[in-house]
C-alpha cells in the first residue's frame, strides 16, 4: 500500500473502560505526496515508485504523541511540507473531535444504546443496499475506463 493512501485514511480506535468499542476515521485529499511530478499524479508514470514514497501502514501517533520520525520522513518527501503537516494535523484534530462526540453520546445514552444504534445503522444500510440491487434487472453488466496508465474493466453477472 502506498503512503498517500495511508495519509488519506486516518483511523484510530475509541477506548471505553480499557476496551476498543469503535473506530473513528476520516479521509482527505493531499495535493502532493512526492513522486515524479507536482500533484503526484503523472500521466507518464510507468511504475508505482514514480508516484511517491511508499511505506507500509504505520502509527503516525503513539499514545497521543506524534511519531516525529515518521512525520519527518513523510514531510521530507513532499514539495509542500508545511501544507502537508497542516493537512495531517487537521485529520488528527477531526478524529479527536469525533472521539469527544462519541463520549458525549455514551454519557447521554449509555454505551449499550450507542452500540445498538450503530449496529442498526449498519443493518439498515445493508437492507437498503440489497433492495437497490434487487431492482437491477438480471443480466450482464460491463464498465471500462482509463485510469491513469491502465484500463479499468469491471464485469458483473447478476441473477436472482
């Protein structure tokens, strides 16, 4: 997985009484993550290494403290390090606020009720998705597009 995808997804657990009860997450677009051209999306890239620094998933923060080594590594590989640092801080701040709001819900309604409603939202989403898929007539569907330097092709056969 390349690091620009990691940076776009900021995920952290929410602990309650020592147990993970949920995850908070956000996605963001970072305008430059290194690579052969500004903006990190060269139409001339022929291999993934030309799109920027690649590192495996890592902890940007550990026990509430930034991992300075990882931050320095990331920021040293972008053309706009101050901007990227600001983007990263904004993502971390968004997750901190999400955690506070989650605890407000727990304090107001109780953990069991909050989890019950989260599960019901997921169940509702699943039911609605299945209903929409049922509305699609049986058949074979195809889609293709050119994405960066490759052709993306999706084929689907639906039968009920």
